[in-house]
C-alpha cells in the first residue's frame, strides 16, 4: 500500500529524537553511503564506505580448538573464550574477525604470523573447527625445513621428543607433515620455535623455515551462491545470458579477470574523473552479480555469470549524492532488466525523490530495482530507496540463514508496511577486489576481498532476478519480484518485518510455475478499540505459467508481537483450495479480523499455497493499535483565529516519548495513549503591515483518559519585559525557551527568538488557580523556562557590526513556564570577558562569536550572529548566574565562508568577575579539550568499536578545539602495523570495528593549509601510539593519548620577536578520563628553515608534571619557527607533534 504523510485528522506526526541538543547552525544533509556494514554490526559506522569486513559468523554449535601453542579456545557462536596453556598465564591474545572467521593469535606468535613464517590459518579458530581440527583431533601441520645438512634429522628428533607424529615427508620440497594431538601441541611449539637471545621473542627453531596448516581443500564454489540455489538454475540452462543488470555504485575495476568480459557499458555520474573504483565496493558488488570466478578457478563465481553489466558510478569515497543517484537511475532503467543499488539513506514518512524515482521508473520501463535495506540493525529503519513500494528491499542473512545483526528491519516508517521484502547472504562474502582500492585482500591473493552488509546481499538477489529474467524474457520487474518473493525460503524464527518473504531461493523460483501477486500485503493499522473493527479483505492473484492446471491448498500462518502464534481467525483465506489453470490465473481472498481476542501490536504471517513440491508464499502484516484516544489540538492566534501552520511539541510524560505535530489549518486530531502530556507551541499572529506578534503557549500537564481537546490560545499570553542594560543599547535578540523533561530523563526543548521583546508574549495554560506559579507534581518530571537577551549598539548601516559593547544575558525559571516576566540585568550579576583575537593574515577578515546559554536541565539558547573585525580585542558582558556559556569563534573569508573555527569548553562565570579568552592563539595543533564541550577531540573505545576525532587546529586555550579550511589532510589508524582506517579529512570523527584482544595502535593525523593564505601553522602533523583491548559496559572509554601543546607568548599576529631569547612552555594534555602515566622522555626540536634542518633544544620539567619549559634563541630577521616534539610515557604510549611555521619571527 502507498503511504501518506498525514495521520488521522490533519496532523503530521514527526518522531522526535529526545534529549539531543541541536548544534549552532544547520549543516548540509549527509550524503548517502554505500551499504556495507562494519565488522562489528553494533558499530555505528564502518571506517570508510565499503571497507567493513562483516559480523562474526554464527556457529551452529560450541566447539573447542587447541592451538599449535597449546592454548585452548572455545568458539560458541560469535563468542570466543581462551584458556592459556600450562605456563602461559602471562601471554596475551589478539582476537579479530576477518571474512566471517574468528582469529585468536597469542602474543608470542604474532611476529611469526606477521612475517609469514607462521601460517595465519593456524589461528583461524572458525576455519579449524569447520575443518574438524578440533581439540579431540589436533591441528595438522606442514613444516618446511632449511636446505642445511641435518635439518631433516633435527626436525624428526624434535617431533618425536614432543610426542607428535611425522605423518609424511616430501624431501624434494623439504617439507614434512606433522600432527600433534592436544597434549603434544605445546611441546611441539617449543620444539619448532625458540626464544631469540637478543629480544626474547619467539622465532623459528634452527633448521625450520616455515610452518603451514595442512588444510583441507574442496573442489567447490563459495558458499553463498549455492546457498541460494544458483547452481541448480545453471544446470537448467539459466546463467543470465542476454540479460543486462545495471550496478549503480562506486565504479568498477573492469580489468579484473572475473568481470572484464561482462562489462558492456559504463557511465560516470559523479564529480570523479572516471569510473575507476577507488573504494572497491562497486567492483565487489558487480562480481557477486555476474563475476565468472576466473581468478579463483571458478570458486567465486557470481550468481549470473552470463549476464551483462551496465556500470553507473554514482558514489565516490565520501558518499553518494542524490542527484547523481537519480541521474544514474534514469540512465539505467531503460537499458537494464534489473538495477542493483547497494546504497541507501535514512527513510522518513512520505515519498522522497529516490523512492518516487524507483516507483516511477519501475512502472515506466518494467525494470526491477533491487535495493539494500541498510545496515543499522534496528527495527523500523529500512533505508531509502529500499523503502519504495516498487523496490525489492534486501536484508542480509548469514550462511545458516540467520538474520545478521546489522541487517535493518521493518516495518516501514510511516505506515507499518512490510520491509525488507527478501533476504540473501550478506555476511563475509568473498568477491572481486578492485586493484585501485585499499580493501584488505583475502586468501593470500589480491584478487578478492571479503565484505559484509546488505550491500553484499543485494547483488545475490539482482543476480537471481537476472536468471529468472532469462527464463521469462517477457516478464516485467513486478513479475520478477512476485516470483522471487513467492518462492523465498523463510526462517521460521523471524517475522516478516525482519526478513520479508525470506531468503531468496532461485532454484525454486526457476523450478516452479506458480507466482502470487502481490507477494506482500500490508493491511495497515486498526484503531483501538477493536470490538467494532471491520474485517479487511484483499485479493491475491495466482498465476500459472505451466502447461498443466495446478490445484493449490491455501493456509495461513501468523505470529504476534510476542513471537507466539497469532490467534485463530486473525488471518483467513478463501477458498482453502484453488485450481489455477495452465497459462491462466485464479484469485483468493485473504481477510484479517482484528476483533479476535489478542494482544495489541504488530502481527505478521503468510498465506501459504502448496501443491506437491510447489510452495508459494504471500506475506501479510497488520497492526492492532494500543489503547488510544483522539486528542484534538486547536491553536488560536491573538485574534482568536485558527493559527495556520502551527508547530506543536508533544511529550508523553509517562512514557518519555516525544513528537512534533504540524497543524496546517490550526487544528487537528492525533491518537494518543492514556497518560499525561506536555504541549507547547509558538503562535505567530500576523499584523496588517505583514509583521508578526509572537506568543509561546505551554500546557505542561494535560491528562488524557479519553477523547479530549486542548486549545492552545495565544490570547492568554502576557508580556515579557527585559530592560536595556545600557543607555543607548538596542535589543539584538530576544528569546524564550522551554525544556520539559519526563521522569525517564527524555526531554523536549524549544526556543523562540525575535529581535526584541516588544511583540513577544508567553502563556501557561495549566488548569487550576495559580497554576502558572505552582510546582509540578513530583512524578511529572521537570519544566525549565529560559529567557535569552542580547544588547548592542546599532550602527548607521542598521546592523550591529563592530559594536563596541555586547551584552549576552540569560535568566532561568525552574518549575514552571514563565509568565508576566520582568527583568533588568544588574552590573553585579554580570561577568566581563575580553576576547583577544589572533590573526596571522595581513588582510582583514570578519569574525563572529556564537554564544549559547545552556541551563543544566538541557536545551540551549543561542545569541545573535554579530560580525566584527577579526583583529584586536572585543569585550562582552555575560550573565553569570544559572547558565553555562558555550562559545564558538568563527572567522570568515571574503566570500563569507567560515575559514577558521574554534569551539570552547563550557564557560561558567563568576558574578562581577573578569576574564580574558584568546582565540586563534598559535601554535595550533590537536588538543584533547574538556569533554564537556559540544565539540572535542577524543580517542575512545566502547567494546570492540574504536573512535577518533582529532581536529588539528586547537589554539593554546586548553578548552578549545579548532578547525580550518585546508588544502589536504587525512587521519590514519594502524593496528600492529596493519592499516585499519584512512579518513581523507581529519576534521570529523570516525569509528569502526577492532579486534577484542589487546594490541598496539598508531593513529596519525596530518593537514596542510598553506595554500589557503595562512602564514603560520601551515602544516600540522601528530601521531600517537597506544595499546587497547576490549572494554566492558556501555560507556566510551578514553584511551591513553596525550596532546603536546606549545604555549609561547606571541603577538596577536602569532609572531615572536626575532633575534631574541624566548621561553617555550610545553604543556602535556592527557585526554580527560584516560589513565595517567609518568613521562619517560620528552624531546623538543626547532627549525628555522621550514623543517629542512632541526635543532634539539633543552627542555626541563617544572613543578607541574604536565608543564615543561624550553628556551629558544631565534635568529635575526623575518622568518618562521617550526616546532617538533616527541613524548614517551612509562606505559609505552607515545606522541609526536610537528607544526610547520608554528609562529612568525619579526
């Protein structure tokens, strides 16, 4: 069924994210990204689009493995536990996942594995268990010995001494097959390796050159293609020959052996110069569709190896722009029978451009769009355009047909329709690797990579559709969708909202002649109470393309919100037996009757049609609404007329759920559950001259027990009066805000601002005498009101630019919404702050200080955007009671673009006090600022997800975090020398999966900005090394990284006096919350030729262990000083900082 943006009545309901404060300025909509999941599906995102390696593979039983080292590993599903062998209690273990396999590597084997001397597969506990090399049978080895006299004999003796068996020798290759039972593993490890005298690390014993797993090889394809039945379709003669499949993705490596002959046409819809696949995602996806497996001897053959590929590049490494996607869709639809779109974005109620395009192009050209459902792993979160009616939305399952943790689930946002439509294998799928990408290769070859995600599941379905399209060249995309969904194999443990019709089964699809249309029936939501519900009946049409009539037995099956079987009578089908003539059709009717006694919530099921080996399923869903009552909201303006276009905030106090209600006509009705509600609205009343009066109306406690009406009447408003703090000052901003918090902690907040308070009023509609002054009941949460006011001098140009004074004021009223509010700022309530602006540019720039008042209860009240010259000093008076101030300094270039930005930590001021704050005070570099700031640098870990955020242009203030326009930059993360993440811009945070075991990490960030016209801090480099392992709990853990901050006294142009001695303070800023550690070594160097040569300077401790001191003697004449420092602490963590042209000399 199609969706409407409107709910019952005429209110539009938008789900409200609670407790999240908005930033200072709106940002551009995030680009869509390729739908590959991270290796930990619980991680919010992968390190970069397409580089995730997938979730842990689901084991079917608990299995034990004895490693070559003698350590015991138990593999239970995706959980791994390790018991060190005898005498190995101090050994640590590295655990990680790759291509769906769990690896456990002891520390004393890491170097050997890294060097290639020891086969990595010896520590692939999933692979060992799958191969039957469990603890009972031991691990078989192949040992290569050196071409030295006596090597073979020494190996034989060592094996015998360890109690292991030499099962085969291959003298011509200097190899021997060795097998050790469980008890002999540790002694054999001791015989095959030894400690290096100089380092104490394990190395191969004398005479041994390499050790491999004696692995089992199989003459067969990768598991995912047989899993969906593709070989059966091939045997029937269907390989996709003559069918064109378009892949809209990140491009293609058309030199890859698997797909070179399959690419028929390419088109680039991005700003990139060509269709080269730098990400690797598109190549991987394309080969799942139609790769012939040539580079693997056929092992990694795609689903439809005979199909032709039309490649449309619509994504680059930073995402997929909607306009590019739309252009690609338009190009592909008339050319291809099937379009694969392994991409997506957040869906919302109503049609967006991509959904509309899918529906329209499908209808116009008969094309089938197979689209990835998304990788959030959340309910009601299938992305767009998979959410389109015509799209075949694809979720992901593992090799055992279990839904992956990352696969997004339905129902669809807005109307509860069934999405996804179908599932396919998407966990650790090995497919072609683009040679131009940085994807990690697998199996010792650069030809293939393993990725996980609904991106990988989708091309399995697109390939299956190509096989079916070859079989039925006259079928439309809708008919292909009917057949694929009707023949899918369901997982009985999953609802239709999680899996749609089930896992694609192309063998059944090509082997049976009956389809059902529509294959999915979403019957909507029935309103409470349900005793008077009317049964809903829909028609199912069965088509028979076979040469013989077929008689089908029809039954229904369904489950409820608790996962148990739905009551009899909820879904029925008539007739129970239906004959479909050869080449014809027949109809059945399915009815849902929600009057039956059952729980409320989501119900899903299927109509199952069977005849012998033929099984056709049509999935069903209906929602029985919880007890709810119509709440009519009427909004009246100051003239008593309906306030059209009103935006109402609604908070369910008892459940902590918030919504926004948009009433275009000033009135509307919404169904709500019994309970207590908060409502507030900003009512704008138009005057004859086109200006507006503003009223904030609040109903903080509205009980609902049945059908009810609430009138939000602006006529009940009273004035808000704030007197000028200074003679001649003009109001630059007037604001009133409200923060309403439920007992659960969930909150909604709103703020209304105007130029002055002259036309701004407030109203509290709480029932009862003196309601506006009394406290809320103790169990009703809290209510906080905020008044925000700014005053400055108005210039002749009608702006506040370069005002010589600025007053930023705020008042907080707790426990009620303010009415009849009157205030005047008193000198003793204010704090004077002098802002000193550092700027190395010779030309003038404008700047602004964004100011935000934050009550402790949440919410924020922003100030005006007053511009001033980006030099000199600026004095601002702030209210010093009730609020913390968050300040953001912005400098703008001639085009008005923000070119330099500094975020400050929350500022709590003292009444009557004075303070100086410097902005842009060089040298600049990454700083681990106060984490109470709205934006701060951090390197943290939660479980097995690691995140970093390293803004590179913080100034000397320890609470500042900084950004700048730059020429280039990137941040990289390595684990034990292996690159995990490469983020092209270092200005934003990234997060991704890491192994659970403790290991060493190196994080590097670099940025160059000399081409932007800056003369100081033109290049910033920073690197940190640290160790990290799995953390427990839901909180982020700060990792042991330290910022090295240079804090010399500089002029406001960030220069020092040339030819003079100067003190260089060095401040070591440990990340807040990270474990402390003493400094083992700190070195500082200076360069006066932009880093061509460096001179070490003496740096000494002060009384504060975080503060050090060096002295520099700068050369005469104009120039620049560059600084470099290296830090090592007693726990082995290090930091390195280099700032080119840290400051000027003159």
